[in-house]
């Protein structure tokens, strides 16, 4: 009689906000030594459509402009070290993403025009952008 191991399972799949706009997906794995479990992220629109976020396949995710006004979900598929795949589990969605930090617009400190202000001639603009330390 052969002994069969139960499938790997994951429970308590959840999201945690690590910092503004950066999330971590977590879960509790059971069922032998964990192998290369699969992670994916989804965005849920206001209409309830759930869309896979291409390329987001690690346990952490940084919010992008496309996530604005959406909710995020994390999917965890447990895989044991012998490549046996368990049933995937989805987290509950996050709150609606509203606090995306956009990069500061550049400011021009000085603008100089060179050339002759004559119709048909070429003017050249040179700008000086202040060094804010946020480059």
C-alpha cells in the first residue's frame, strides 16, 4: 500500500501595505516543503472586472497609475518541492487605490533664448532646472 501525501494548501492569504503604494502578499503554507509557489496580482475595477496585472508575479507589488481607483488582489498558488500543485487562493481586495504619488513636475529656473528674433531665423532655448535632490 502506497502512502499518499495530501496536496499542499495555503490559508489566510492576505495583503499588507508595506509603505505608501507598496504591498506584500502573504499566506500560511502547509503540506510538505514548499517549492516554487506561484504569485500573481490582479486589479479589480469599479465595475467589478478582475484583470491580471502582467509581469506582477512576486510576493510584493508597487502600485502604478493603472491601479488608480481600483482594488488589488493577491493570488497564491501553493507548490510543494516535488512540484505537486495545490489549490490557488485569493486575498480579499484592498481598499480603493487613491493615494498614488506622482513624480513632481519639473520646474524651470531660467529660460534663455539665443538667435535673432526675425521671422525665418531659428531661435534656441536653453533652460536651467534647479537641483532639488529629487532627481
